[in-house]
C-alpha cells in the first residue's frame, strides 16, 4: 500500500512532482554504510533539497544516519527551525554581516573567512552575550568564497583566540572532484593548513558527494553529501574502482491528460509548428510547461510513459502545457503521463540540454505541487 503525504499542494492542478521518501532513506543508508562510523555526515539540503523539499525530507535524512544539515542561506536555515528541525545546521554560503544575530537566535552555524565577518561576530556577541557558531571556510582553489589557503593558518589562529566566537569547524570545497590531479592539488593545500593548527574538537570537512565516494582524506572527519541523496549521480573519476553507491531516484514528474484529439496528416502542433503530423496522429495534452521548470529546449526531444508505453513529446513546450503523440495507446482524459521516473531520469534531460541534473531538479520547484510517498 502506498502512503502519501502532501505539502503545499494546489489541488486544482493535474500535474505534480512525486517524492519517494523510501528511496531517499535507501540512498542515505547506502552512503552511510560505506563511510567510517566515526566520520560524521552532513546532508546538503540547500535550494529546498535541490527542489525535493527540505522540510519534508530532513527528518528522514537525520533518521538515516546523517548528523547535520547544510543550507545555502540563513533564510533556508530559519525555515528548517520553524519546522522544528533541531539538529546542527551550517550555512555553506556567505552570510551578510547584518544577519549574524539571526544566526545566533536560530542556533545556526555560519562560515567566516574575513576580518569584516569577525568584527560582525564580535558586535553580535557584545549585543547578545552569545558566541556565534562558526566554521572557517578556506579557499583551496575553487576561487569562489573563503580565506586563501595562503593566509588561512594565521586567520584560523586569530579565530581560535579571539574569544567571541564558538569555532566548530574548518572546511573547503572541491572544484573538480572528477579530476584526481586537480583534486590532489586542493587536498595538498588543505593538508598544508590543517597540519599547522590545533584541530582538537573541530569538524574538518573537505569531501563533497564525489569526494565522499572516491577519496579517503585522513585530515577530515565529516563529509558533505548532496545530489547523491536524491538518487542522482555526478561525475566520478574514470579510474575509480571503489565504492559506487546503488542509488534510487527520489523524484518523478507526472501530469494527467486534460485533452485528447486528432491531428490530421500535415497539421502542425503547438507554437511554430516545429512538429507536423505524419499521417493521422492522436495528440494528448498535459498541464506542464516551461513555467513549471521543464525547459522549452527539450521540445520534440523527450518522451513520457503512458499506460506502460513510451510516447514522444511533440511540438514546442509552452508556458503551461505540452503535447504527446499517443497514437496507438489506449488512453482517456485523466490518465497519467510520467515524464521522469527511475526509467527516464533527469540525467537524460540534462544530457540533451548540456547541463547538470542539479539545475533541472531545482527548476521543478517553481510552482508544481509536491506529493510525498513511501
């Protein structure tokens, strides 16, 4: 029997994203069992868990062996706190200096990597009497945010002795995990910093999803896992013969047929007539479009599944609707066409568009209701 939970569901739409919580738990446990028991795990739930719904998924992640949650902003952390998620939360991105007091009041750890941020922490401590929880972010080659590895030792020692922050950890981010040579450069820079400071009691984290799967880094006691939790792979080094988790996709995308009609030979379908019927074709319409996050660039290049049979999407995908050629398939209004599932994954779409699966799952949160199943 399928159990279903719903959140933010607009019951007046015949299209939705379905999230399989059981598959999420499977993925989390699959990753956990291949990580040393004394190594902590942080689940990355930024961007609303890559479009899957962080508030609904956080309890399952925490119950499946993960210790902390990582978010992109203070606001994402606050949303989790409002939902009574009480675990340790770390903001992974830069935090505005005027938001430090919010981080304190919500018990959210923040990254620091500049004197300006330290001054903001000092001011917040003086006003509240509470030390902000911080992790020092080191830039070992990503060139995005962080204190340069060249200056990191001095900065970390300043943080350790300043007296107005609660230093919880030190971290960096791998930029090209699929490239062992470039990654080793970052690991060497990381080790060069960590070897020169007192790390007792600190969380040290450098491995992202691919790093967790492919690299054993002794000077690290926590790993951050993101996209793999949601059943999607990212690039793994071609020479990696070790652990490759057996993941199950968590997200599927579905829409009910709202109209079926016949297009005669030579007639065009949708804007621009990029598709013309070759003979008499049966066309079905579902209420999913590019405003829902399905790129117009996928037009005439993808398929759905209807009553166990593949049906091609035809014509330009419009803002709110798309059409399928269902000729020869026994169907009626109300039947479900599945666009994404374990057999037709978002990776296929990403390959067509020349992008990454992360981007596409994030898009699908725009206005599609999410239904949670187990």
